[in-house]
C-alpha cells in the first residue's frame, strides 16, 4: 500500500475552513470541493512526476494531472527549465514576442490548422470560436451535445429541454443549466444527443440553415469517457453540407490522444479546433484555430473582436513549447500511455469482477472512466447511458482509493488522466489499492 493507514487531513481541513470564509465553497473550481464524493478536499503543497503531496505531507498517486495538462507528469525538467529561462526576461509584455510565433508555428505544423489565436483558458477558446463561427456565417444558432462540456460561457451552459424530438419549433430547444444564464441566450444553443446520428441529422434537416456551428468533444471526457461511433462521426461531417462550421473542442483531447489530437486519430476534418490544457504545459493557455479563410475574420484582420491582456503570455508560451516539443521528440510516448491505460482497465475489470462489483469501462489513449453499472465494457455511449451509474458506489470506491493513497478523479462523470510519469510501479500500487477498494465496496 502507498499508505499504511488513512492519513491525517488536519491541515487540509484548516485550510478548507479558511478558504470557505473567503472563497465561495472554499475552492476556485467546483469539482475540487469533493461535493459528489464527500470528505475533505486535499490542499496540495507540491507535485512531482505522478505524485501530489498535500498540506499534511501525505503523498498521493495522481490521476487528475490538473485535469489534463500534465501529460508529461508534474515538474517535468524540460518544462521547469523553459519557464525558468523565460522568467528573468519579464512575465508579461502586452506586445508580441517570439515565443508566440514559435508556438503558433508548432501548433499549426502539428495539427494542420492554418492559423491559431492564443487565449488564456479553454473557456475563452470555445467562446471565441463560437463568436467567430457566428461572425463568419452570419447565423445565430449553435448546436452542442448533452453532457459535453465546453467551459462556462453563457451560451454553452445549457442542456436539453424535453421537447427535443417532436417538432421543428422545439427541436433541440435548450434550458439554462446555471442560474444567471438568461433563457434568451440559452435559446440560441440547440442540444442534441451525442452518438445519435439520426437526432443530429433531424436537427440539421429542420434548422440547418440557421445554424452557425456544431461544437463537440471528439472523444468526450466530461460525462466520463464516451467514444464516438463511426456513424456519429459521419453525421458530424454532414453538418458542413448545410453551411454550418464544425468545431472540435480538443481542449481535453488535443495533444493527449495523439499529436493531432482526437480528430487526427478519428480522421475528422473540423473547420475550427479549440485547445487548452496541454498546449500550456500547466500554465493558463487556450487557443483556437483552423482554416485561414475563417480565422482571418478575427480582429484585427477581420470584424470578429477578441482580445486578451495576458494572451500569449511569455511564461505560458515557454511551458507550452517545452511540452509540445517533448511530446514530439518521443514518438513512443502515446503507445506507452495507451499500454498503461489498457493494463489499468484490465486490472480494474479483474478486481471488480473478483469482488462482485459491477463496472463498465470506457477508455481510449490515456483517458479512462470506470462507470459503476452492470453493462458490458464499451457500451456506454451517451450522457443518458452514463447517468445510470451508481454514484454512491463510485463515491465509496473513490474514498477507498484515496484512503490508500490513490487520488482518482472525484466524480463518476470525469475521465482520469494517465501521464508519462506513470510506470509499472504506479500501476501495481493502483491495482493493489483498487482491489482493496472494490473488496470493501463488494462487502458493504
Ligand atoms: N472544453 C473541454 C472539452 C474541457 O474539458 C474544458 C475544461 N475541462 C473546457 C473546454 C474549459 O476549459 P477551461 O477550464 O480551461 O476554461
């Protein structure tokens, strides 16, 4: 075991109490609060390789990887040195600099996008790409899929209403999923079901000439992992025939599933792509890019306004450049991540079976979700499928792992992220902890 006994959380508890007094819910992003699994969120003091150390000095094997960016592992020497080299040259200029050109050249070369614009988060990337699609097409509606997450811009915080399939007026009509999002905004976002090509075709047949863009996660991480079917991918491509732009949100999957992201793996050709996470190597960066004809609508070249005080920040560019160059220099890396994740899936499957616990695993590349429900592996394809999971069983299992020093994603509806720093030792520790956690759940 990583931990002989559950570790003290005294300091994390004290920090959480202080944090709650000055920050809503004590955290700066909701899932960090452990609401859906219970217990004290660990306040992290440092991170190295595949491990986090919390404020109480306890070491945890990390499967969050900052929710995706840390594909090389924490505190990777190439990234640390690149940031250290940039630091004495100043931390922000508000004027262009060479690293922005270098990273843009690298991203366009690796992904096939002709132009790229850097922003400071994934949210900004998707928000800006949608504005661009509206400016380019002169249309106002956009389409997203239930259970896909694209950041917290107003028009993207919506989920489907119930009149989805019946008539053209209400087809795809959506209601806000957050307070503070006016229905007038939500109305402009139509919602369809992921992996349901017939629903997407019907929506495009009814309203295709009003739709500026269809935005989607090419592999979903935000409902837990969902993998697109070939039929669904074909339907996504058909939206282009209606003059709508296809926007791949690769904030999570970009440079994670391959150097060309999920779209490269799946042979998709989106008009625009959004990036974040890995592209900043753990510093705040997002980006959007695509065909020059479309991207040249962005200011100051074109009429679609988008700006940022810290956009192209020199430290963030340095971290992103070092990360992407390291990935490119190690062609076997993606296969190793794949092999680790496949072995993890196999080990979890065996351990759950042994303990009589029902799980269903979806995994691709270094992303994996073990849904707590008794359907065959790979058969969970939509948010509606995923939502049938036993979240109480997941929470019990999560706590079992955490008590043994393995820090899994604290929600059933998230992916975990394997990094290059996860090796045989980490796999062994994880499976040992998972066996014990499944056994405890099976006995409960
Ligand atoms: N799109 C996807 C697919 C994401 O996973 C996320 C964040 N998890 C975002 C957009 C938003 O990115 P950020 O949190 O950097 O704003």
